[in-house]
C-alpha cells in the first residue's frame, strides 16, 4: 500500500488565492454594507476597511504599486512642488528688491534738480517694504513657535493685545512680588 503525502502549496497558489480573495472582498463587502439595517457602526467600518484592503491588493497585483505607495508618492511630490514654488517666490522678491535698489541708486547718482524729494520718498517706500517683509518673517516665526508649544491663534492674539496694552513692557516676577508685598502692608495698617 502506498501513501501519498500532500505537497505544500507553492507561493503561486498563495498569490492566486490572495488575488481571488481580494476580488471577493471588493464585491461582497460593499454589498453587505448596503444591506439593511444601514448604520455606521463597528461592523460597517470593518467591512469598509476590508474593502479598502482588497482594493489595495488588487491595485498592487495589477500595477505593482499599492494605493499606500501612490498616496505617499503624491504627498512627496506636493511637498517638493511647494518648496520649489517658495524658493522661486523668494528669488523673485529678492530680484525685485535688487532692481528697486539699483533704480534708487541710479536716481541718486543722476542728481536731478527737484528729484531729491522723490528719491527720499522711494527710499522710504523701499524701507517700508523691507520692514513689512521682516514683520512677515517674524510673524511666521511666532506662529511656528506657538504651534510647537501647542498654543493657538487665540493665544497669539492675547499676547499681542497684552503687549499693546502694557506698551511692550513685560512685568517680571520680582515686580509682581513687590506689588503684592506693598498691598499687604497697606491692608495691615
């Protein structure tokens, strides 16, 4: 009597099984979601997750790249594009400032009669633009620091109001302690 031993399934069989199972989940799970009672609960989210996993497997089988890889590549591409645009914008602004500076120097060198007031106005205008650019950089820096500390825009607004109210003077703890001590002395008398 001869006995045959079952051979282990090969990786091709596993791949075919995964593919067929993915097709089944992409068809069956949405159908089960649509059956009554239609409600959002753990069961529905499980079926939806299974559908997404099956779709991801099918995308990887047909194209060689999964949906997760595609989303990651798209996010990286968006990040690169935004950095490139930011650099281009900064170069353009620097070029504009250089051109304005050259034009201003040209006007000063020409020493035109009655042109001194217009030269001063242009100088004041370029200084204002530089001040605004510096202010924007400082504001972005404060927003970034606040975000890292876990504070929001409301906290930034309150800090700004506090600075304006107190004329940019920050009270130290020693000043506050002296004020409290003086109030206590006045209350005891």
